[in-house]
């Protein structure tokens, strides 16, 4: 399968959501000053302020993977300059069962179709 490179054409370059099983999240964001913060959900990029506010209001510790996928895509949909579709966004997940994996084009189409019309 051939994959094409996807360029970040929107203002949020990364969104990370962590669902800890029994312990606090080990996801940190470091600022250029050296200050770092622990986050359960974090948006990174020039337009991250609006996305971060949405993540903070939507995140809860009992998120399922499909709920997290939808939350991330809905957040990106709100802050992107162009229409969100399976070709201009990409998801990856880390799970116990499958480890780290980048979603296939077909999986992306399925995820995006779940939030269309909202």
C-alpha cells in the first residue's frame, strides 16, 4: 500500500489524548522556557488555544477509543480553516493490544464519516 505525505494545512498541528488505566498520565508538554505541564489532552500549534479549551471541556477519564477519536476530530473540525476530510487529517493510537499504529485510509474514512453532519 502506498501512502502519500500529508502536510499540516491547518492551524493545530497535533492533538494528543491520553487515557490512563490506573495511574496519572505521563504526557507532558514543555514550553521553550523549560516549564513543563502534565496534560491528559493537549493541542499543539498556532491555533491551539481554541482547540485546548474544547479538549478540556470534552475530556473525561473514562473515554473509550472511539469517543476519543470523535472528540479529536470534532475539535479539529472546529479550528481548521478548510473542511475536514479523511485526506487532510490523520490519526494514530497506542493501545495495549495493537501498540502504536497509524490509521489506514479506510479507517480514517470511517472515523471522519462518524462526525460528518455534526
